[in-house]
C-alpha cells in the first residue's frame, strides 16, 4: 500500500530516547508514526485500544521489565513484531527476549537508532508475510472462523463488498452490521472484534473520539446546553439590550454569550461537566486486505463442512427413525404371535 503509515508504540520512560528516534525517522523520510507511553500500565491501556504494526519495549521500566510485558503479550497471543531496546549489553537478556518472541534486541545508541526506521518497515513486512503464510497462524484463523458469529460477520462484510464496519452513527457508536442472521449482544460483539484485531484478521483505524461517563465508562451519553455562568438549563434570547445574546431564566438571570454543555449518562444516570468527561477513540474495523482470499476459501470450506454436518445429522435422524419403526413392527409382530399362540 503506497499510502500506508506504519504505527509504532514505544514503551520508554526516557523521553530523550523518543526524541532521538523521532529525529532519525524525520531524517529518513519513512512514513512512520510513533506513540510514546512511559509505563507498562499505560502500554496495555493504549495497545489494546489501537492497531499497532510494531512495539518497541524498553527493558528497564519502573514496575515491569520489558521481559515481563513480553510474557504477558505471549499469554494474550498478540501477533505484533516486538523490538527489545536497552542500554544493557547483556547477552542473556537478548537470548531471553528472543525466546519470548522479540524479533530484535537493540542497544541504545545514535548509530543503532539511525538505522531503526528502515528496520521497522522490514520487520513489519517480514512479520506480515509470516503471519499470512505460516500454517500455525492459518490454523488458528481457521478455528476462529468456525465460530458461527465470526463467520456471519465475515460473510456479511465480504458478500456485500464493504469490508469495513462503521459506527452506526456519529453519536451511536455500536458496531452492528445490518443483516446478520446471528444476533449478538453489544459486549459480545466488541469482544469478538478485539479477538479479530489481536489476531490481525481485522485492522482498526481511529476516526474520532467519543465522550464517555467518568463513573461507568459508558458512551451512551446525552448532552444538555446550560448557562455558562450558573449551569442553569433554561434560557432565552436576550431582549434587554447589550452584546450578550442569551439570558438565563433558571438560576442567575444574567445575560451571557456562550452556551456550555453538560452531560448525562443513560446507563448510570450520572450528570457531569465537560471538564469531567472521559474520551475514547471511535474506530472503523476493516477486514485485513492481505487475507481476503484466505477468508473466502475458509468460508466456502466451512459452508461445505456445515452442509455435510447437516446432511449427516439428517442421515442419523433417519437411521434412528428407521430403527424405531423396526422396533415398533417387531413389537406388533410379537403381540400378534402371542395372541395366535393363546388361541391355539
């Protein structure tokens, strides 16, 4: 993809190292964007919320080592190339990092950072090639697509040639495509999307942000215009003169120029001010374009298996019905024979 931008998440508690890398990326002219997080805690919050092409892990962090994060990512089955970065020239750390799946071990220096932009793109290309062709990864994707709900999502997207899931509207942020045969709860649907993105079967692109409740984190939030002076909810046009176009009728009675916004959560009914808002990214989810042919083949194969299972089920039911019918005939014959013997 000519217009592709490579997204990198850098876990580093020294901002100077981030600035050095940014300088070399700018010098290289490579289309690379780097997000910086200073701790393991922030890393997991950010990583699961966005689709990254590569992760750079500092070995020495305040509460975790880079190796601890690597172990956790292995437990989550994360398919993303990871570079371990450190100032320690310790071969044992390098060996342990590579055993846990890191694609490289980089000693912090200007010389090494100068070559990182080219290496980042090469690592991503190699990893995506491996992800597409490796039989282990293919088998895992095959098993995921056996799930009825996942299969319906992909069938809908591919058959309609849309290949993307968009939020229902600018204010209603659920991802429920229109003609799915399998009904899904919102939470279950979002869990499926997370599994699909972690396994690179879908990629997500941030397209905006949404307000969420500071108490329960729900995005089912409504807005109310209020007086910028007292927070009153009732006001009219100002007809008493002056430059202020609005006048409050529910509190202070003063004229004012700008309307402020207050929020109410429809899940927990908390009312909160704009300065108390939390925000989340809004995403579109796209079927991984490198795997569309694979998914089409798997869908066709799964349909054949499903058809065979249905025919086998019908065949089994027919056998059982035939067996029961034979049992009934034998029972009736036995009764007739017994009656005939008694007559004789």
